[in-house]
C-alpha cells in the first residue's frame, strides 16, 4: 500500500505560541527585574517576597486585561465585517457571487472554473466562503477574547513563579546574582523552545531573549542599588 503523505506545518501554532511565549517571557523578565531591583536596595527578605508576589498578581491581571481588550477589539471588527457581508449576501447575491469568482480568478483559476467553484461554495455556505476568501476570517483563527486572557494570565504566572521561587530558595548573599542567572537560564530555554517550535534557530531564539532580558535586569539592579533602603525597609 502507498504510504500516506503527511505534512507538518507550523502556521497553526502562531497564535497560541505568540501568546504563551509573550506571557511567560514577560512574567520572567518583569518579575525577576522587580525582585532584583528590590534586592539590590538591600531590602529585607519579606519585602522582596512581597514585591515579587505583588508583581506576579499585578502582571497576570494586567496581561489578562490587555489581551482581553485587544482581542475583543479584533472580535468586534470581525463581527462587524461578517454582519456587513451577511447583509450584502441578502441584498446582492449575484454581485457577491461575481465578487467571489473574481477572487478565485486572481488566484489563478480560469474564469469558467472560478465561477463553478464560487457557485458550489456559495451553495454550501455563502457566508463562510466570503469570510474565508474575501475577509480572511476562518473558524480556526477567530478572535477568542476570554481564551486569550486566560492563556496570557496563566503563561505570565508560570513565568513569574520561576524567579519568585529562586528568590525564596537563594540566600541573601547570592540572591541578586542567583536570580539573574537562573532567570536567564529559564529565558534561554524558553527562547530556544519557542524558536524550535516555530521552525527557527534555537540558538538565535535564546540569544535575543537573553540579551534584552540581561539589559532589563541590569538596569533595575543599578536603580535599586541607588536607593539602598537598609535591611528593614524597601
């Protein structure tokens, strides 16, 4: 029997991969930078942990709210376009049929074949055909605000928990350097995995996230050292 031809594409990973990587990366970088900045000011362990937990909670809610608002705007636009297309199909079905056939002609089909394809797809589901081929809206990639919000919050919390755990386990004398090193290791792994999942170079993915994250943590460490608060206050 002939072998079944299977293809592996990565475009279906774009949306969730972007949200997961962005959330986790932001969780690690922002929380680690916050903790490093507070620790560099020689604050107490309790103050450092409070700052880290507050950063995790605030960041998770901020990511969720931002993603929900952003994706809701996208969903509103999609719904408005679909409503317009639905009205046009009801008022001018023949014109919409010609428009659909024209799209297929531009994609390389002969006029006769394009008209046949347009007629069959219109008979099957006219709105779905126009949504996909005219508007670029498909069920797989429809905007889902709540899903995006929950995924972003979960990804951020997962990332933020790593430097927070490091801060809890590391002794005072090595806390700043230890958090920076461990966070950069986490980020390098995250960047490499994300790059490989997207079909890119793991080394390049790790290098670019480590570079910018190092700059962020060094900046907050420097600022924290300028405001040494003593051992009992932030």
